[in-house]
C-alpha cells in the first residue's frame, strides 16, 4: 500500500474536471435561467419595499439586508416560477442515443432545461453511455432516467453507437481466464505476469454489455522485491507516496498495510472484490476479476494492461494507511503539466477523474463516509499505464469497519457509481 499524505486536501482536480464537462448552453428559450429569476425577485422585492416604506426608508436596520428572509422568499418564488414556466417544445421520438464528449469527461443530465443552478442535476453520464431518448429539439434532448424525464444538451448526443472493445488475440472466449498477451501495448514493462485474471459473464435479465475490471489491491507474493518503471516513458514520479517523488521505478506490487486488528489489507480488498463482483453481476455487468485468491502473480503493470484490453473500466480497491477512519476517496490525476501531457495519461486523465467522481457520488448516496473533497492527487503506476477509465478508490483506512455489512454497503455505493458513470 502506498503511504499517502494523511490529511492533505486535494479536491480541486475533481471540481475542475466536473466544471470542464458542464453543459455549455444557456437553457431552453421558454425557461428563465436561475440568474434571471433571481434578478426578477430582487427587482420585485425592491419595488415592494419602496411601496411599503416610502422613498429613502428601509425595513431593515443599519442598511443591511436580511439574507435569511430574502433567501426564503426567493426560494419559494423561484420554485413557483420554475413550476409554472412553459415547457420547451420537443419532437417526440423513441430511440437510443449515446453520450459523446471530446474531452472524455462526464456530462450532466438535469431535471429541467436550466443550467443556471446545479440543484437540478440528476446524474452524470460518461462518454458512450446509452440513453433512451423520448424527445429532441435543437438545444435539449429529453431522456428517461429511472422512469422519469431528464434533459441533456443535444450537443453531447449522438446516434452512433461507440465501438465495441475487442480483446486482442482472443485471450478468452466467454467466461474464463485472461492472461497477459505480450503483444499488448505496454505489456513489455511488466515484470511479474505468470498469473491470470478471471472473466465472469452476467446472466442477469438486464445485461449491460459492459465489463468492469475489479482489482483487489496487493496480493502478489514477491512483488515488493521487484521494480517496474513508474511511467512508460521513464520519467520520474511527480508526487510522493511509498515511492518518493523523483523516483523512476517503484515496487511491482506492494504488500499493503495492516488493519488495527492485525488483518492484512490484501485479505480485506479480496473480500471487497468478491462482494463487489456479485453485485455487479446481479446488476447486469460482466466482471473481470484480477485476483480471486491470496496470491496472483500479476504486477501492477500487468493488471493494468489486462484491464486495458479486456474491460471497459478499471477499479482498484484499497484502504489507506492512516488510522483516523477518514472515509473514502479516489486517487485523482495530479494537476502537473508534464504528467498530464504524458501518454497514455494525456488521452485518458479526464475519464479517470470522471469515473472517480462518479464512484464517490455513488458511495455518498449509500451513506458512506467521504474524506475531505472526495479525492487526493497521486501519481500511480495504474494511472500511468491505463488506456480505459481507471481509478484507485480508497474505501477507508486502518481504523475503518470492514464487516460484511460494511462491505455490502460499500459495494452498493460502488455499483451506483458505475451506473452513474455509464448512464445506466
């Protein structure tokens, strides 16, 4: 386990990524934006005060505005105006569309055609997410989200289905094992790769045709005595951790920390992976399990390259090395220009952060404690070699509860996050 800075708040990357993929439209023409509604309310209130108190007088002392009263009045009036504003006209359709995003970030789906206020955001949908479209116009597309209407900018919609990821060399057919193909990109950087991952195909009625790679952190005997390049281009690490900033090599797989009761982290991540797998399969996702036993001979590079070629996203499960029961967070891509301009990070970092943001959102919805802003910048081998949306999610620390009930709640939150990212 990497030893991360205990309490350093580094949530700005997540916020920046979320803002960068915000809808760039002003709203439906028949709707008043939140800003316009507030302006109307301020004008109305000023006129009301003038008529009640006369010129030059104020109903509040010391010339100060009573913010609590104003906010309450504004909220009530705004909700009324939102409710009574005419709906935009949509051409009725019934088909499937897909989310497109040039930058790779997730796109917001709202409960109304108004981008002036974030309170109406229903969910985020990642690139390639399939949506059921029920209406369209030039600015907005109406889709169905959990049986209710949602609205997404037409700019981010396409009718062209994304390309289906094929696995090179037919490493597996249906369910079975997946081994590292030496012809795969970046495979040559792996030093420990005699093990195999296991593919499971969902038999649920609602099959998603999406494969989630579940990577139980640690669990490779001898991994600490072998080193691999931190970055495929040989450049040094840009953040600290178990491997200090400036190093060019890192241990192939660390042994991880030990919980306060003496349980190795690798045992908890494995139990978590199995619980997560079962819930993903029940939800209709196929699952690529990197590790199903106490030891798999796959280093971090091999795990990542297998995930790149046999899955649609890669989620590594860990617990942090602090002892404060700090809560869950994801390892975001460091906001360092040289790192974000290094391939394959350059082409994928926005998707990595969008996946992490969705997973934290799902965990929040499951009442899981979240640390700080929900993210911490870290230069990881996994991130440095990933070509699919990929994230290290830290689900707590040494002092956290890892009972089966706790693992079930974490898994439910993670599945909700996967649903959110893929728009399911």
